[in-house]
């Protein structure tokens, strides 16, 4: 797993052979196939480790905070903290997803998980009367998906040159302006 993480972070996994991955891991090619079955299964196993990322664990907990306004702010902060903590790996995975249907399925699985947490948060915001009444649930979810997406993080962090904390503040301000009652 560490070898795959390193190769992904270096941007070299997609060009690496199974033999090179096995060699970097210090195992035989047959051992790699026995445990994982394919190169895609290696990446899938890395994606499974994301569930243990402290930012995602905190996000899932904080979606349920009693203070729904705080839950919104903290959900955005945790999403950005997760993207930042796995940025090098995710950049490779999202790049591969553009051309590889198997990688796209991994990204969609992650997006579906995020969508579920955001729907839970939106339900709580709606129940607390904190969403603008003219926003449909579908529109509100679309806005939150954009605000918490890896692509938005990358745009603000890499292309706009914002520091991580400034990305968080910018997105929290945008969420308040577009979603919540004043």
C-alpha cells in the first residue's frame, strides 16, 4: 500500500508496471496479484483507506452537530482538509478518471459518499429553517457538491494560489451567501 501511495504521489503509478510496483513494495509479482488481483484493485485499496482519514471521520461526525450553521462550516473545513491531506494521490486519481472508466468508478464512489453526507446536512439545515426557501433540495445539493469538490479545491488552491485556510474561508463565505438565510 505504501508503495502504491508513493507511486501515485509521484505521478508514476499509471506508467509503472506491476513488476515495478511489486519491486518497490518488496514483494513478488505473484504475491501482489494474490492479494489484490489487479492494478485497479491496488488503487481501490488506497481509496478504502480514505475512510480512515481523520478529516473524513470528523466530517461524518460534525454533519450531525446540533448547531447546524456550525455543522455547515465544519463540513466544508473538513472536506478541504481531506482534499489537502490526499492532494497528490487524488490529483492522479482524478486525472486518470478522465480517461479510464475504472478509475472514474472509484471517483464516483467517493462522490456518492460525499453526496450522502451532504444530503444529510441539507436535511438538517432545511429542518432548522436555515436554507433559503427558494432553493430546492436538488439545487442546494448541487451548490454544496461544487463547494466541497476536489475540482473546486484544486482551482482555488493551485490556480488561484490560495492557502488552505483561505480556501476554507472562501468556500464557507460562499456557502453562507448562497445557501443560508441571513
